[in-house]
C-alpha cells in the first residue's frame, strides 16, 4: 500500500492528485480540456514535468503541467516582493503622569513628535496611582494638551479613554 503525504501549505502534485477528472492546462498555457487524472499524469511524465493542482475549488479541479521547482521559486519571489512593499506600522508608547512638570512634558512631546514623523503610531498613557483616581479630569487635560502639542504631525485616533487605572489615547501620524 502506498502512502502519500501532502506537504503543509503547498499544492498537491503528481500522485497526490486523487480527483477522477481534472481540467488540464499545458506548460505553454494551452487548454487541453477535461481528462482523467491518470491521463494527465502520463502526459506530464512524457514531457518530464510535474502535474500541479492550481485551482482545487473549481469543478473539475484545474491542473497545469509545469516544473514544480520553478513554480515554488516564483511563488517565493512573489511573497518576498509583497513583504518588501508592505508598510509595517509599529506603536511607540509615551508615559505621562497627571502632575507632569513643563520640562518633562516638553521632552515627551519631542519624543512623540519624532516617532510620528517616522510614521509610527504613538500610544500616550497616564497611570493613576492611589488617590490620583479622583483626578482623572486632570489626566484628560494633560492628554488633550499633549495631542494639541503634536497636532502638526499626528492626530488622535479617538478621545482619551480610561481603562482600569490607565488613561490612553493613540495618535496616528498625519498622511503626507
């Protein structure tokens, strides 16, 4: 008894194709029509190429005669190109306190300004400790002042929100 293993995240090839009938495309892209998978396999073997299932969900499944190694290489190249063109947005965090001094505030604004200019999102948070929970309105004012200070390069995603003992606002960089 023969046992076949389908490789993870890869398409079935050659003997792994168990469908009774397949729609076959030749190596040069010509449609050869519907035929049994055995006949398609024999045709691929005569051309020293592989039979690759490229559209499993169609009825009957579509298979193509091609060089499987070259197919995997081309797929890898496409994935690398797609990754290269992706923009990764990271979130930087700036922590403040409700009773922050002016100079400390300016330093935090300068850092957030730099992060936003680099295209990163900035999470600005204030942690309330102990009795400070009574003065969440002070924290809201500090966050509003902070958002106003960096409004040239960033805009708040939404209003400051209290989550447990933390008040958070997320700033998005302005579109260029």
